[in-house]
C-alpha cells in the first residue's frame, strides 16, 4: 500500500505501539496498517488408512505437502478445511481433529492445522497435480524438503496419534 485507504494521504513507516508500522501521514486520520497475519487452514488427510499428500500444480516434481487453503468470510477453520478437502481432492471429510496453530512469518500467515478423516473417491481439481498415499510409518520419515513447517505439523500429529 502506498496511500491511506481512508483519506488517500501518503502512508509512511513510523513507530506505533513500539513497532514500526505503515501509517497515515495525516495527523487527523490516524489510520495504521496492522499487517495482521492471514489465517490459513492445513489438513493432514487420512483416506482408507493412509495419509494423502498432494503436489500443487505450480510446484516442482517430488514436492508434496498437506492440503491448505484460506478461510472465507464467516467460515470456521473446521468447515474451511473440510471444504478444501472436498474442493481439492473430491473427498468428504467425516472427522476433523485440531493439531495446532503455527506462525508462518515468511508469508505472514497463521496456519491452523487439522487431521481430517476422509472418504470417497479421489477426484483432483486443477490446483492439485498429483497425490501420494503414504502409510503412517512412511509419513513419520517422509522428507518434506524445504517445507519444514509441514514436518513440524506432521510430527506433532504423529506424537499424539
């Protein structure tokens, strides 16, 4: 952002509540961009006794992760991950268990992770290029490469499961 969305004055970096933030340069306006994190849901989907990992269509070969997506207005995190599971995989989520929440500073996101039990036939949408089914034992040692946060989430789930 370059201009204030309220009064159209220039925005500037200045200290607000002890943190340098983008704020309106107009003394009368008082607008501050708090740059709050964006909530994102992530689902570790289990289907027919195995965990389903997905490769986004824009990712390189061999890079697999959990199902993820943004919350929509008025949507709970639980309903969001069940919706994403159905939209991206064509599967109906029958159970949703909270794993944890995780800061993802690089993208200014708050990841809200769930384990999802799903049923039905896998039908990928355009976002997903392919899926990989892994056993719980394979998941425990799966190499997520540079997706270190996914490894953390999976480890937290496997420690409880």
